[in-house]
């Protein structure tokens, strides 16, 4: 079975009485499948599902400035329907990637940032960077399945000889603690300083900061023809929007060896959404079908902040938990419909709640792993309605 | 954390009376830690009231032995996130399960040393561990690659 | 000596980083109004050294404030926290304090507080009341 707990989409899960091979987070999704489930609601009152559907249809029907938001934990099929709905309504559409790793995915899809697959990493990678991400907690099996620990292809001798680990973070995270033999942990205050140091080494100059580490890292990277950066939110915010500097860094390293990039996004199908929207519009997120363009001002949090929307269809995400308070509280100014398998904090304030099946466990479909590899889900239960059927009915209603 | 033979020895009667079948209290202490002897086999400790305080202290000291497996490996499930680093890194798995745990997947052999069950590390067959039995060697690969100290060994 | 001196320090100003925590995410999946979620989210992780230096004891309730907004959190020692500063799991608590300009790293003041940790419902009430 496939675990949809995170963007690793582990494909070796066995469910028979217990849950085998999944990490803590992943196993929890299977074990507690019936806990904390959402109920159909209108204004906080539990109602029939049909009634809630009608209310949702009304909100969408009456909305003049609708936003469709979330979608990172659902299937490509549901994302497709959501994009259709947004198009029909000339609505805005956005996912969490606009404040997560969407920029990196866009650079990858536009082929400005060289990338690879996690299977290639397992078979070939020598230097593995975890930059601004504590995968031990966020993508628990990432290191053991794909990067540092497994043996594969050209890397048969195990991590102590065949890999070199570099962890970059502002704190000594659990992932950083694993940087022991043949490894480096670099505690940064400012990520750009490390990039600068490595660029200096490539120029044959001596950097002021991180001099020893930068020299060593460049030397290690040149030992192999395959190195990879797994970059997370820490890197994104560390760059302070200066992607050019980062692209330049990757380009320069690629003059002397090969360096690829894979984002460390957490949501299981963020890449799916980004890719799908990119195919249809040339943009990965924050798109306005009315204006037929993408931009910062169409990011869901920004639309909320600016009071640009009158209703939102929120799918499988919990903005009350995950957006800054000043923005989240604006959800109360508009009509909100929430489609989610679980009772979230947003459900507490939503006008309409539509419970759905859990993708991967109760309903099938496709997801795209963070490295672009397509994964077919293999549900072990059958439950309706799911995101696809709910969004399809809403689409029919308009 | 590891319990040393010295700590055990200090709390024994130290009379070398041999009632336990060992020539000295020190060698008995070693065997207790390796789980080749039970502390109860030192009968004077339990029969003579003079040792009652030492006995209580010793039993407390040896408490973790009970939860430990045959090789002295203890898993604290509450600290484990199920990253599987320990499973993949284990040299025995690497040799016996080349297409499963050696390559990063869940174990494909029936009796791995351990695997993830319900999200945490469960010991399945400790007898395969290199620390087990007469010809044991002091492997620490699994513990070394558990960043949250969910794996401990009683010794070394 | 150190402790006595620290008593006079009323407010500590420091930086918080927002991080992922597998145990907290597991609890979130089971329900964000659950006790377990609150227990694992309404926490301020600091290293023991940082705690000793600033007289913040494990288990203590602290009021963490940024830009006029505060939440009450429980202090928990954790050796993966930044050496100078604190760490919070990503949740409604961290997001109550943050904004997009300093989304995952922000400066706060910490002071000892009475009572219990803030609940998610208290923050949701603030949203509802507008
Ligand atoms: S690493 Fe991610 S996909 Fe794999 S078992 Fe854990 S939560 Fe599931
Ligand atoms: S029985 Fe007890 S006191 Fe006697 S030799 Fe053995 S350990 Fe020492
Ligand atoms: S001690 Fe070595 S052989 Fe034994 S389980 Fe751990 S890694 Fe495997
Ligand atoms: S015991 Fe440690 S290394 Fe093994 S799965 Fe658990 S957390 Fe990972």
C-alpha cells in the first residue's frame, strides 16, 4: 500500500492487523483512520451531507470572487476537477506551495534548476545536502529510503564510505545529529553566507566564514559526478527571496561537478498540483483565471488580506492552524466551504464542512511524488464521497 | 546509561563464597550483565539481612535488564519516529536482505532483527544481531544512527 | 548565585524558530482539539543550558509575546532547540505570533506566567469574534 502521510509516498506499507514499515506519522494515519473525522456541518451545526452539499453549491453559485485553495493532500484527479471549477467560475486558485516550496518547483519545471529523482539519488548520489529541513521529523523515512543510508546502483558500500552528508540548519536538529563520520553539520545564521563561501572557494579565493567547511564540501563534491541538495523551508526563507544567487551557486558548482536539487516539501501531492497547473497555465500556483495570470497578489493569503474574495473553497488544508493569525482571522469575513476528511480547526469556523474520504486509504487515484515520479494509490477501504465526487458535483451545480 | 560490572560488583557481598557457581563476585557481576546469570543466584544476598539495603539498590540498578533484549538492546518506543535508519544501516540486514532493507525498503525477509510496526521499531529476531551469542562483536551501527536515542545498549 | 540573579530578569527577549515535530504531527492527525495536540503544540522548546541561564525551568508556564499578541506555553527542554533561543512546533500557536515577513523565525519576549497553556479554542474564539 501507499502511505500518503508525506511527499515520500512510501510504497511498501503492509496492513494486516497492524501497520508494517510505515513511520510513526504514516502508521498513525492508518491506525487512527476513524479518529477525529469531520462531519457535514452548516454554521457549526451537524446536518445531512446532502444539505451541506446544497449549501456549498449556493455559496459557490452566489460567489463573484471565489478562491479555490489547498489541494496538496488530494489526488491529481481531484486537483483536475478543482482547476476546472476555478476556470468555470473565473476564480483564483492556489495551494500551500505559494508560501512553501512552490518557487523551487517552478524553477524545476522551467528547467532553471537541475533536478533528478529520488531513485537516481539512491543509486548514484555521493554528497547529500539536507538544507534547511529536519527530515527526521518531516519526512521521516527520506534518509533511509532514498538518500544517505540505502545501498543501490553505484553506491553499494553503505553510508560510511559511499555517501557524504551535509546538513545545513540554524539549529542542531535530529537530522543534524546524524552528521558524524564522513559528514558535516553547518550551523548557519545566514544561509547566504554559506553560499557566498562556496562561491569564493570555486573562485579560488579564501572565504572569511565557513572556510574549512566550504573547501571540504567542494572537494567532496568533485569526487563524484552526482550530488544532490534536498532543500526545505529553512533554505527558502534563508535565501530571503534571492533565488538568483542560489541559481548562480548551483550553476557554478555544475561547472566542476554535477549537483541536482529536490525540494523537501511535506505535502504528499503538492508537486501534483504545481505540475498540473503548470501544464494548463504555465504557472505553478497563485493563478487568477479571471486575469489569466499568476502573481503574488493572487496568493490565497494575500487575497484574504486584501479583501479581494467573497468565498473560498478549501480542500484538505487547515488555514486556521497554518496561516498567520492576522490573515486567518479574515476567513470570518468571507464564506468558507471546507472539504476535508478530518475535523480541523478551520472546520470550527467554516460556513460549510463537507467530509470526504482519505486519499490513498479510502479512495484511489494518482499522486506525484516530490521528485516528479507518478504514484498510483492503492486504497484498502472504499469510501464515498471522495474529493473527486464532491468537487465534480459542485462543478455540475454551477 | 550502560550498567558496568563494577557498579554491580560494588553492591554484591564481595565474599567470593562461590555459592553462585562463579569463582569470584566480580566474574558473577560480569555474567549478570551479560544475562548468563540471574542475580537471584547469589543466595547470600537474598538470605542475609545484612545485605538488604545493597540488594534493593542492586535490583533497582538492574531494572533495565528486564526490558532489554538478549543482546542488551533497549528500544524506547516513545522516542522513536520510525525513520528506519537503524533497520537500513544494520550490517546483518544489508547482507541478508539485499532487496529489502539494504536498499531502503521495509524488510523483505521473514525474520529481520527488527522492523517498523505501528510506526515504531519492534524487535523481531534478536538472535541474528552481531552482539548475540558466544562470538558476538560490539556492533553499534543501529544505535549510532538513531538521532533521538530511542536505541540504547546496556553495555558499550 | 546564578539563580538568584536571574530572578531579577523579568523578560527575556529571544528568537523562536518554527520546526516540524513528528510526534506533534501524529497528534494533529488524530484531532487538533485533542489534549494530545495541545500537549505537543503549546510548548516552547529550549535547551537545558538556555533554560538554566535564563531561569526557565522545565514544565513552567511562560507567556510568549510578539507584537502585542501572547500565548501561554509550557517550557520543555530539548537538545535540538537552537543554542540561543527557542523552538516551537508549527501550529496555531506559532502562527498566532507570526506573520509572513518572519514566518518561521521571529523575535519574542518570554516571561513567567501563572495558570495553564492557551487552548486552540481560545484563539479560534478570537477569530470568530473578528
Ligand atoms: S515517510 Fe512519509 S510516506 Fe513514508 S511512511 Fe512516513 S509519512 Fe508515510
Ligand atoms: S554467591 Fe554472591 S557473594 Fe558468593 S561469590 Fe557469588 S556473587 Fe559473591
Ligand atoms: S547492533 Fe549491529 S547487528 Fe545488532 S541490530 Fe544493531 S546494527 Fe544490527
Ligand atoms: S529506533 Fe531510532 S533509528 Fe530506529 S526507527 Fe526509531 S527513531 Fe529511527
